C-alpha cells in the first residue's frame, strides 16, 4: 500500500510529497545558546555560533539514519532554539547529554576557547525532549 502512494506521488511530481513529509515528521534538532552572551555580543555573532554548531554536528553525524532522514526534506526541517543563562549551565547540559549518549556538538569558539552553544544531532522528538523541557526559547 505504501508503495502505491509512493508511486502515485512520484507520478504527479509533487515537490514535497506526503509520504516524504510523513517520513521526517517528529524529528527535531535542538540548539542551545548561552543567553548571557546576548548582553555583550552582536546578534549576528551569536547566530553565527549556533550556525557553526549546527553545521558541525550535521557533518560529524552525516551517516546517521536520523540525520539522513532529517535532510531528505530540507523545506520542512524542525529546529528548536533554546537558551541557558551561563557557561556553567551549558557545560552541565553537555555533560548530561554525554552521560546519556545523546550525540551533540559543544561549540567552543577559537582561539578564545570559549563555549558558546551546542547543537544536538536530529533525533525523534520523543527520544530527547525530556533533556530540554526546563529550558526556554531563546529571546
């Protein structure tokens, strides 16, 4: 039955067919940024840090099944950008993720050796949402 839907949507050549959108539903990438840096850093510099972390984690885990699925439909990727208030909170979160085998990239700005944010590789939301439920959206 799925093959029939797949064949049908390929025949009518939809840009983001229903079967493809459904296959990426529920996968999310969490990005956590230090909000204390927003007080002294330009907005563009802070956004660049998050972009660096996202690019790095996607490259590191490029062969992962969830990463592949997440990038099958680029127009429908889902990211959740959250904040921590300090370097120590970011370090504690990274340690907790590492301890629980949640794959991520802690971005450390060089040459200053300054942790600024982290990006988690894409996961099914239900697999990782509990690690982030106490965090707020970045403002």
